[in-house]
C-alpha cells in the first residue's frame, strides 16, 4: 500500500537535509583546522630542533646559521596568536628551550679550563674538543633571538635570570662594539619588562650609570647614543607610577646623572603615545630621543 506524503513533510525533509549538510560541513571544517594546527605545531617543533642543533655546534659559523634560523622562526611565529601559543608550549620542553642554549654557547666566555695548557692530548687516542669563540655577528644575533624569545614568551625572561642574563649583557654593553651594544639595549628592555628580578639585577649592576656614560660620551656613535635615549624613555615609561617598583628611584638617578633639564624632558617625553598606533609610537620615540640628545649636547 502506498501512502501519499503529507504536504508539511516536504519542508521538514528539506530542513533536515540542510541541517545535515551544515553539520557535515562544520565537522569537515573542524577536522581540517585541527590537521592544520597539528601541521603548524610539527613544523615549529622541527624548525626549533634544527636551529638549536646548529646553535649548539662547536664552530661559530654553524652557530650563526642556527641563530639566523631561530630568528626567522621567531619572526614567523609572531604573525599570529595561534603560532605564538604553539611556541610558548614548546618552551616548556627542556630540549626545545632556546634561552639556555644562547647562554651555554653564544654568550659563553672562554674559561681557564678550556684553554690549551699542555700537549698531552696529542699523544692520546681521544682527540681534544675545541670550541671556536663567539664572533661579533654571533653575539649580535644571539641578542636578537633573546629579545624575541622574551617578547613572545614571558617565562623566557625568568630562564634568562637563572643564567645571570643582566650581568652578562651589561658586560657586553660596556666592552663590545656598536653592533652588539645596540642589540644589547633592545634585549635589556625585553628582559626587564614585568620582571622584578631582572630589574633588581639591573640596579645591582649600576645599569643606569652605564647607559648614562654612553649617552654623555660625544665620541660614541650618534646612532648608539640615540638608542640609549630610546632605552631610557622606554624604561621610564614602563616603571612610571609604580611606587613599589624595584626601580622606583630611577627618576632621581637620571636627574643626578644627566641633569635636571634632561631628566625633566625624559620624564615628560616618556608619557607619549598611549593613543598612537605602533608606527606612530615608534616615530614619536625617535623624535623624543633626538630631543633628549640635543638637550645634552647643549652643554
């Protein structure tokens, strides 16, 4: 026996078909998105392993290659929130952590134990392991990688503190060339953002005095002096209004070192840009640093 379909059934069937197609499309979309995320996560993990392998090498040219690869990874990771999340997850895995490798290899100073003190190894079967010292380019690249890690992953600043990062970077700032000094100022800024431990280390190392000496020295490269001015502006702007900050006396320190007029200008200029977009903020920072430099050069 064949029954005639009721008139209302056609609309219900079409709605059910539409809902089924929508659910199927949603499931396919979720699956595709999940597979894409897994692929991106695998690519980040593989790229980190490859870069860190070279960054641990005995020869500086290989470490430079690894650092360039890591820097490229960080720039790619910074393009989206999801990739930043994957990178932060990877830094909880000890063998994928970037910061310890930087301090164990690129920032490592030659110790007395590693220097050749005898020729006994020539007459033995086991060859002596020799590690080439870090070049200026390697140190500058390592500083850029450290900066990127701290900006993307705040716990990297804690890891850096365990390796006495501020003390090492202040030594670089006072002894190395302009290339490393400029990168060092940027890395110091990223290390001290919301890190009381690193701020305390900066004060213990007389960091403000070191930066003030550079900005007051007219024989120092002008671009580096400008970078010092930008560093002070960012630092003052970050700790301003924080009475309990480890660097609560920074205003008095700058007034003592640079004079009342320049200190007042730095304090006023550090308030800029709360409503500006990133490009406008960067331009304002350059302009204000130039004014600070001009106020110092008047005397």
